[in-house]
C-alpha cells in the first residue's frame, strides 16, 4: 500500500507538532487521495467546482492526475502491484477493461445508489456519473436549401442523397466506433455481428463522405464552414454550436442514439478507501450532477433538478435514458483492435 510509511510518519509528525503546540488540539492529519481523470475543460471543472467542497467536508487533499482514458488504464496496469491511484475516471469502454483486469474495488452500498439509472451501473465495481449521447447531426439550413431528406435511422447515412455532404471520424475514435456499431445494428447486425456495418460503410456510406476528419474539432470546423451538411458527434456539442448560431439539429434514430458513459471506480488496495467511496457518492449527488449537466454530461441521478434550457441536448428522465443504445463493451473490447485494422484496410483507405 502506497503510503504506509508516509502514514506512520504523518502520525508521528502530528503527535510531535501537537506536543509543541504547532497543531491545534483535536486537529487531524489530512489524508491525500489521488483521482485520475480527463484533462482539459473537465480537469478545470473538477478543480474549480467538484473537488473543493469534497476536500472541505472530508478533511482530505485530492491530487488530480490528468490524462486520457487509455493513459489512466496504462497507469493502473503499470502500478498493478502497488496502486497509487485511489479513484479512476475513464470512458465506459476502458472501464470494462479495468474491471476485467481486477483494478477496481466493489462500490459500497449507499442511499444515493437507489436514485441512479440502471444504465449507469456498469458493474459492482464501476458506475457512470454522466451520460454522453452520440448521434447524427445535420445542418437544417443546407438540408432545406438542397431539399435533402431528414434521416431517421443510422442506416440513412448511406442514402445517396447525401453524396458529398458527409464527414465522419474513423473507427479508431469512440464516436466513429459508435457509428460503425449503430449502422451494423440498423442493418441487422451489431457488436456480435459487425459485418453488416462494414458492408454498409464500404458500399453505401463511403461514397457520400467528403473526408474522414482527424478530430471532433475538425468536424465542427467543416460544419461551421458549410463544407458538409451532416456528421456524427456528441449531441451536447451540437447544442453548444447551435447556441453559437449554427443551425444544427440532432437526429433521433429509430435504433437509438449511442450512449457514451463517463465512469469511475474505486481502485483496489487504496489506503484511503473510505474517502474513495465517499468521493464516488459525492460525484453521484444531485448537486454535483447538476454541475456536470451544465458541462454537457447527462445526469445519472434521477433527482437532479434541471431547467428546460439545461436539459437541452441531454438524456434526462427514465423515458429519454431508456431510449439510448447501450454499447456491449465487453464484446467490443475483444474485437476492437481487429475492427480498427479492418476499417483502415477496407473503409478509410
């Protein structure tokens, strides 16, 4: 355990300081907890709004370790014999791997768990604290000007009416992978039968594509410039761009929009396991859920109160959450490397 020696030294130092009057009577030594999660705007959100109230209420210092999901998973793998991370925050795909590899400890029962949507409960050891939604998005102005049909299915990405109007991310990205899986479902397949998805992309969708963009921001640039009329992105980003004046509308495919769960787990062998469990509960509380919702993450707690404006673009309520398509990540994780190679060879060549 990472801080046994540190803990003994802290206790000894605390006793010494107390004896000399440097520590106030009754004061307790402050524990340190390590939370690993996304960087960028998410890190700022955590540091500014999520972490401070927890530190104050629990007499704990949180060290935030920023990195992509794959980087956090790699840290857990490298530190297998002596974990330094106490709470790990990663996307749902890598989280299923973390659970499979034995990195996550069981989540203790707590009243707040009774208020969580079932889709967020990934395993006994892992839970989502926010729901992202991936869906086709189109420019209403261009669609109206060109008389393009409004799509109602993921399979409609292959409609020849959209030739030269479409740009997508590749299957190496989560968004691109969502598209492949959902097209496969629309064509009668799915995670366990991906061939219909590849066939549809090769024969129907590829001819419509202007480019496979290297990143989500590049897709947004193409939308803003009018070079494309449709793509597949996070629905919350479409709402943000719409608020900036871009005439975008998200599709509600009959197969459902794909759910992207941002998830967390308490890490095994933590020497602050009690605080780690409390932090999980903190992240799921209605107050913190509201903070995440304002940043574009759909709440997983039914008791989160949002205004109509705050709900826009998010899956809120049992009905909306129930319509989302949940990805079978254990099956995907077994095949993802092979699918990426096949995608590069057959589709994005």
